[in-house]
C-alpha cells in the first residue's frame, strides 16, 4: 500500500465529518437568524430599523455558522493527525 494515500475508511470519515460540519453550521446559522427574527417580531421593530437588524442577524448567523464549520473540521484534522 502506498504510504502517502488515505484508506477508503479515512476518506469516508472525512466525508462524514465535512457533511456533519456543514449541517451543524447551517442549523446554527439558521437558529441565530431565527432568534433575531423572533426578537424583531416580538419587540415590534419596524420601519427603518427592521432591515438593518435583520441584515445584522443574517451576518451574525453566517459568521457563527462559518466558525462552527471551521471548528469542527480543525478538531477532526487535529485528531486525525494524532492518529485517533
């Protein structure tokens, strides 16, 4: 076996981890935006403040989602390098 190549199991594990990172990041981003939207509705924010508030909620959701994806993949990579 070529020492530079990954086994089929390692490739499958990477695929599962990537999908897990993307799904959990998407759920987290959607949750952050949903909380922002719920606050806008609950507090009755309207007019000129509504759009920037929702835009900030979407940006925050995207940032939190990206953070989650990077965190999961970096953790997987460090464990893979340790041989776990």
